[in-house]
C-alpha cells in the first residue's frame, strides 16, 4: 500500500509539473484529487500496519504471560518438593 501511495503521489507530481510547465492550468483539481487519493492510501496503510503491530504485541504478551506462569508453577513445585 505504501508503494502504491508513493506511485499515486508521483503521478500527481508529474501531472502538476506538466500542467504548470505548459501554463495551461485547465484541471488543477485532478492533481488535488490524486494527492487526496494518495493520502487515503497512506492512511489505510498506516491502519494495516497498526493492526498488525497490535496483534503481534498481544501474541507476545500472551507468550510472556504463559512463560511467567510456567516458571511460577515450576518454582512452586520445587518449593513443595523441598518441604516434603
């Protein structure tokens, strides 16, 4: 998505350059629409990145919690065995 948004911005910049180079600014709204479309793609890409990061963090936290519980259980077992 990030690459696609970059291409949209490149197209908008190229179009703006050609329009302003020829001094025939007939459709400047086309450039603005392309830039807004690129912004939307960047925004969607950022959302996908955040969602993936959030899932990875939840998985990591669950793994850490599981390991801590296993270590605590092992310590309790060793303590009980040493008392008996």
